[in-house]
């Protein structure tokens, strides 16, 4: 500021400030600060006449800085910056001195007035050093990338597309639908999961604004918010979807049988397959990992069987380069795999299965058409033990967190079992019942009381094979008694874990994961849908265990966040960020790793990406050569503020005496 | 005649997202605390430079309070951890300069902790009152000034490399 012409406006805030602080005295004191050309006071500065007073003074006194001594900047900084801008003053030359919340409301007497003057003086010093700033702006792509085609990704894609923006929906498996497509019925309403999901899948498929890239993976992501360059590998399916008429002759012809992923390995599939009848895209896929025919010697049984001539062994992966403005990550979850967990005989005893396997069995479209059977010999189980928290809430061995959905789906499983096997007995071992959702507690109570499911509070100590039975030894901690069940089937509510490959994807996107591999949100309370990298949004269980309504809600929320970005004419970013004095920078690179947003790159000097920097100033404090500066909070400003705050007054020594 | 009594002067750097908002909440709830502290709003405790603290102590502050977000809650992810490391090293330097390291204090106060904010200030004012006026070597002979400046720089480098 060449020749400071600062205006000071002290607010009475009715009696809120003036009742404690000697407003006239503070105004008078401020008028003596060098550079202050006008110091005045008024009843309510935030009122229209008050704002007009500031605006008029800016014009009449050609002010190049304004300090409003009133409430917290959180209350009215925007108000006065706006008023100043309308009067022709750059809004970044306006600051608030907080003499209400941090002074008149908490102090009394002469000391309050004295402190108000000091606070005001510090802010005058800040304004003296402030520079007029303009927000950075930048054009951007209006396309949205959604990674993951489960229900959260589907919802996000539909919402963005329905708002009129283009969506690329990338799914790594051959069909969208995710976990929800595998589920039998949904708690607590017992809707058929596929019946409510497939209409949405069809809507995605025929939406003119959505392009589904199944069997596809994100290879590389560069750029930043609004302007991401994404390389996507669209895996060859070796089946031309336009020619494939879903007759299934190829499956009959294929000699290969491998565990069926969609059926959680309960059945087998051929090397060429469609995950489930309603799959989208609606086409068969040749699984190159298990196919015998691709090379070197072609089996080619499927191609021979295909009358439509849809099978093409020469199909290649496609590499797509796409520019997108926003990215929604909805990569979902898995459950703790067999390999990771030997406890409870999982993976060793055939009749010990996971909740997801049970879902497939309970599903009308599953391998048993909804009949509950023992995988070992297909008999109908008469005694079933459900074990909750299998791998969850177990910080010593597995996951310390609660997987959130298991209490509810176990109650549902037990209910479905009773409906399938009315004379069977079901037991549920639980630690606590966590049924915090609309209609959830009522559902669990109904299962406990009406369905006569035996809920046993306690952990299972041992599960072992005994003839054709699975022995479950546990304790009921409510009665203190030992419990032994000779079960036919044991169902484990396996811990929810992030999808495989998420850590790798997060690295490509430059977003963080937490210690368990779930994607980390920008703020756990206030920014749960945003990743720390600007322009990347999170939806569904990729961020942490979630049930369907939460995942759908987050899908919509992430879409709204993405739309805010896509629909803005240009990206506007606060200019109160870090900047580099190039002549001082030695490119030592100390600043770059300090930045949580990866906004700094080091070339000949450090370079701050204006769109990524959030203005925390951590790099500035780290710079050993004073080359990094935080705009409008420079070291020189803070030091001047300190001197103003600590200035000696003669009467200071007797204050409070 | 009024009894001459030392009133501590405290400069405070308050993170705008947590401690500063906590101070606002203390105000909204009319939770009185001593007026000895002058707040300076900063974007993050990670913006606070050790040199500021030294300058404050040289300029007559009897204590410097830094208010940041609780571990894990930093608005900017990790600025509070960086502040913690910097302050820890700074304490050693202060001790070396003959200044009681208790004259700088880093506290975690969230935006919802108005009660805690008021209590933190009350406690700190009493703590500093107990230490008496800051009569460290700061600001006495010229060469000490230079030394403080050099050490401030050394601290920064050490922190940033460490």
C-alpha cells in the first residue's frame, strides 16, 4: 500500500459492544494510528445505513483500506467486503476487528476498551499490508467421470446425467450393479434387491448422457480440478456386443469351468459368460484369464458355436483419453477374504460361508433359487449359526472398526432362513446390536421376537468340523453359560473392507486413504463427500462401510458437488493463497512435501498451482529462504500486528491493580 | 494508591477454523476470561512461524499461545502436526536463550469448545502470571537480537528438514 488511507468503522452493535467498550474512546484512539484517515462509529454498521456509511466514506475519502471493528469476521466479513466492492474498493482490502465475541462479550471495564483498541490496531496493521487481489479463474471440462458402477456410482451418474451433463461410468467388472446386484432382499423392507436395482441399471444403459465403460480400468490421471486428463483401459471382451444376442450357445460349448465370482464361488461359470442375466452392458464377456483359446492354440469352441458371429479373438484393449471436470469415486467394498481369515474355519469347512455367499443362496436368481442349502452336500440345514463381527471390532487380529451393515443383514438372513426352513433353528452370536437407521431397530426386534431367532450375546471361541456337523462353541455372556451348537451351516458376517486396488487408484487420483484403505474425506464432519484433492468426490462404501440408502444418498450428494463444479461458468478460487518470490527461491523443495494438496511442484523454482492451493500457509512457515509468501498474511504483516498488539502503554502496569 | 501488579501480556495465534471459532463461541456464550490475550487470526496453526513467537517474546509478550485443531481434525489435514513439531523444537531454543519454554504454549481447541477456550486462557494467564514478567535475554543487547534471529532461522531449517 503506497500511501495508506485507511478508514476505521467502529460498531456499537447496540449495547452489545457499546455497553462494555468505550466506543468513542476506541474510535479516537484509532484515529491516531498513522495511515488512518478516517475513524468513526455507528450504532449498527451491518445495517443498510451502516454499510452505506462505509461505501460513502470509501468514495469520499478515497480509502484504500477499511477496518470494521465489530463482530467476528465469520459473521460479517462477507457483508463488508461486498459493500466495499460495490463502492469500488477491492474486497481484500477490507478486514474485521473482532471486538464483540472476543472482547465486549467476555471482558468488562477499562480492560475491555483497552483490548478492543489493541485488537483494532493489529487489524489496521494487517490492512496496511494487504494487497488488492483478484480470484483466479479458469475454464473447465463439463464431463464427469464416475469410477465404480455399484449403486452409489449409478446414482451419481444418473443425477449428473439428468442435470444435463455428460458422464463416463467406468466399471472394472463386466457389468455394473455392484454388490447390490448380488443381494437377495434388502433390510428392513425386504424389497427384492435386483428388482429395485435393475431399472436403474437400464436407465443408465439407455441414458443419452451416460457412456458405460465396463471391463475398464483407470490407467492414469493427470491434471487437476476441472481439467483432469484420464487414460482409461477398456478391456477387450472378445465379444461384439452389437452382434451378441445372448443365446448362451457359447457357454454350452466352452470346456472351461472356473469359480463364478458373481455367485461368490458357489457355482462355476464358463470361460465365456455373462455375470447375471440382467447385466449391463448386456453382452457376454470372454475371460481371457481362464480362456484356453486365445493363444497360442485356439480352442475356439465358442466361436464355432456362435451363430451370430459375435466372437472375435483379435479384439484388443482400447486406450481412451478423456478430459473430465469432476471425478466421483464409488469403488465400493469387499468382505474380508477367506485367505485373510482362518478363524471360524472359513475357507476350510465347506459349511462355513460368508454373508455374501448366503445372499446368493437366498437370492431367487441364485444358484439354489433361494433355497438355503449346505454347500457340502446340498441338504437343508436345520441348525444355522450366524456369527456377527467376524473380523470387525477386533483390533488385535483383524479390523478395529464396526462394519455397520452386518447387524442388519444378519437379522435379515435369520429371517429369510426361518421363512425358507420354518422348522429350523437359527442362532445369532453378537457383541452389540447396532440398528441405527429408519425402521432398523423395529426390524431387529421383529426378527428376535416374531421369528424366534435365538440371539446370544457373546463371541464364538471355536468352530470345528464334527462328522457332517459344524460344532460351534461359544459363550452367552448375558447368562454366563457355555453354548454349544451342532450346526449344519455357519454364516460369518465378514468385515467390510475396501475394494482391492483402491489404494492404487487413490495414488493415481492423488487422494488419501485412511489406515484401513478407505478413501479419506476432506473433513469427517463438514466435507464428507469431498476428497482432499479438489474436484474428486466420494460416494458409497469406498469411504467407509455403508448400507444402500446411505450409499445412494452419498451418490446423489457427490453428484450435487460435482454439478456445482461442472455447472459453474468458470472455476473461481480464493486468491488468499501461497505465492513464490522466484528471485528468492532456490528450488530446495522443502515446501512441496509440506503441502497436503500437492499444489506445489518444484521446477526451476517452486510453483504453486493456484487452483489447488487452499491457503493454509504451512509451506510458507517451512520456507527457509522467505521465498514463499501467503498473500495478505505475509510475515511482515504478522510482525507489524504483533508490535501493535504488544505496544507499551504507560498505564498498562497498573491495569487490574 | 493502586498496587503495582504485573499484568501478563499474551499474544495468541488462533487457527480460524478451530481455536478462533472456539473463542467466538466463548463470546457467544458470554464466558468471561482475562483480557490479557490479544488474538491474531491465522488460517492454520501450521502457518505460525517460530520466528513470530520469538519476535512476540522480544516485543514484550510474556507468553505466546498458539491454538490449533485437535489431532486428526486439522482443516488442512496436517498443519497442526507441523505446528507441534515446530513448537517442540522452538522450546529447546527458547530454553537455550534463557527464556522459560513455558512462555510458548500450543493448545488444541475445537470450534465447539467455547468452554475449553475460556479455561485455556484463564489457565495460561495464571501460568504466565506465575512466571512473572518475561525478562529473557531478548531485546537487551544488540548481539542477542541477532542471535535470536539466527536461531529462529536455524530452528526453521531444522524443523523443515526434520
